[in-house]
C-alpha cells in the first residue's frame, strides 16, 4: 500500500519501452506505483499495473435505467391522469408512442450521470487550479509517479536510473 504522505517521485522517460521496463522492475521490487502518465494508451501497462476496471460503466447503466423508468412513468402519468387527451381513439397508455421519448431521456440521463460521476470521482471541481508538474508531460514524454518515504527513495531512484529515466523530480507534500 502507498504511504499516507504526499511525497512523490516523478520519473520522466522519452521511450515507451523504458517505461515498461521500469514498471516491471518496480513490480519485482514490490514498490507500489501511484500513477503512470502517457501521451497515448499503452495496453501492456494495464496488465502490469493490475488496475481494476472502472465502475463508470455500471453508473452509466444504472443512470440509463433510471432515466428510462422515469421518462416512461412520467409520460404515463401525464397521458393517463394529469392531462388525458383522446387523440384519434388511441388508448391513454399506448406504449409504442412512449418509446422514442423514453429512449432519448435514457441517453440523456446516462450521459449526464456518467460525466457527473466522473467529475465527482476524480475531484475535478469547478475552479480547481491546475498545478503543472512537468511542462511537456503529455506531449511527448512519459512519467511514472510513485509515493516514497526515506527508506525506499534510494532504491526507487536506482531502478529509474537503470531504466534510463531522463529526469527524476521530487515533490514534497503536494496537495
């Protein structure tokens, strides 16, 4: 488990293969990696880091089901009790006529609920200040972020220098 402190080591790489070799070396040394930042997806990292799948898909499904049920019940309430109109002899609860609006509300609520859950989970509040750690990080460089304490700092730095890190930045008590 990563330590509770906010001391971070950020190791900058130019090459994808160096990042993968550094992650493999850290897995062998049983050092927990906080994050890996890359300019494009590296699918091998998902297996090496053993990250669990996101739960946003479940949130999307749940919000879609809630949206469909709400839209269907709202339309039934409007057409049967609140404002019943007999249009062309159609029954008040004609379900095929209610499907398009229910479908659109399903998509709307699923999308908005997933975006809201993403922002809440990642703590991206309005007005949050961006603190750049390294100016060209997602342009053409790769980074591995590791929590460190005084015991493991030297071993972590040694692993990164063996993996051809171009720079090792130390950030103390970042919030």
